[in-house]
C-alpha cells in the first residue's frame, strides 16, 4: 500500500505541474465547464508517459541487428511517411483527470499568486480543520512515515560513525521513528455574495458572453475556496435592468440601447434589501463592451458607485470584453474618475487568453 500511495502522490504532482503549466490555456477554453461535476471538474491533459522498459517485436531491425557498415545511419522502419494503408496500432490520446474544485483553486492561487481574502462582516465564524501536515516523534504505527524514519536513522548512523558504505544496512531504532500528525488549520466560515451584471444589448454577441462565462467560472472557483457559503445573483441590462436566473443570464440577447446605471441601481437595491454590508462580503462584477448611453448616464453610474455600491462592497470589478460594435469608452471613464479608488478594479478582456490576466487583476488584492 505504501508503494501505491507513493506512486499516486507522484502522479498527482505530475498532474498539478501539467495544470499549472497550461493554466492560461485552460482558462480560455470552455471544455472544463462542460465537464464540471458536483465537486469535481474533468481536466483534459496530454498523455502522460511513465518511463519504463518496453519490449518490441522481434526481427524489427536496428542497432546490433542485421547487416550494416560503419557510417550507415540508424533508423527504424521505412523513412517514407504520409502514405500507406491504415494501421492497427493505437495513437496518442488525451487523458482526462478528475480534479476537485478545492485543489483547482489551490493550483490557481499558487500559479496566479493570489493572496487569501480577509473577510469582513459580523457573521464571520472561524472554525478549525485538522490537516495532516506535521511530523512528530510519537504516534501510532499506522501513521509511521517510513521515508522520514529512514532518513533519521541514516543521519544518526553517519553522525555516530557506524555507517558502512560497503554494507549499507539501515536499522531504525525507537528514537528514529517519525509519524504523521495533524495541526488545526483555520477554515473560512464567512458568507459572501457575488452579483454578476452583464450588458445584453445587441452589441454583446455569443463570443463575448462565452468570455464572461469563463471568467465567472474561475472567479467562483477561487471565492468558493475562501468562503463557507456563496450566494450568486444575476442581473442583465440594456436600457433597463432585471434580475434573472443563471441560464437566462448567459443566453439572453436583446436589441435595445444601453444604460449601465439601470444595472447599478438594481445592484444597490439587492445589496440593501438582501445583503447588509455589515454582515456580508459583497462582490459586484459588471461585464460589458464599453458602450453607454451618453455622458449623462455615465455620470449617474459614477454617483451610484461612489455613494452607494463602493462603501458597501469588498470590491467592485468591471470587465470590458472586446466587441466589434462596442466603443470601449466606459473602462477609460472609470479609470480616469476612480484613479485612486482601491476598491474598484477595471480589466479589459480583448481575447480569451486574457482571461488569465483579468482574474489576476480582479482577485490579486485579497479583498
């Protein structure tokens, strides 16, 4: 069993390394969301080959077989390629590995260097969780750490001068024994709410909504690792705003104009009526292509943000997705007006591979 566990841990480390290396690519594709289960997500990885000796068919030719002269090139099979009959051998396959959302959040936090969030609110409750991350000198045999025990015995024999490299026999004594043990780790127990707002006017097409959906998925993965309970509300708007369910949020498309202030007013109404800021950690996220109906509405947006939303939320995030029909002006207005506001973050998502950078912008301040 110990060898199986070691091999499994080694395989998990390989998988974690592959995910971290290709995290930007995974963030820009929707396959992971489609494969999402209750607490796990299936990650498509390139085939992982574990090094091993493999015997080939006899009479294959090659080094040490058949006739040859000094200087002849060494090759296998027919040098011609690209033609011929269909083969019967299997090709390279994609390996799908189930990864828990908790582990995915941990990988994401390590790769993007995201700080843990410091929750606020009167309802914050800190509980303790036992985690086996400590080595002790006493414990039951079922928790004996064989590798640490062996190292301790080896160090003792070398330091005492009884180690014989010609006859390397390592015999642990009771003082060498090491055991796995646990420590109490704080478990986040506070509540949070995410309020998603999105422009669904005619200039926001299917690709823009897919980028919003991918960004929202990774936001939720991280915030769920920081809070015991997450509530999510969805607001769509063109010239008017309304609260909808998740499916409608990602699929609704209307053709009216755009008044962003309508969404901000509804967001503030939901915050005041359902989520008091002294009890909840509140995260409003707004996504649009940057179009708004005139400077008058932009001024109204600024007023609602400054007087209502920003004082009551942990952080307000605006993500501007690029559209062929959008002006992209609103991000510039927010940056210039709220230049010194720490609780407002603006990020532009021009392509799918920039979702990685947007997540780091949104979550990188630990609020």
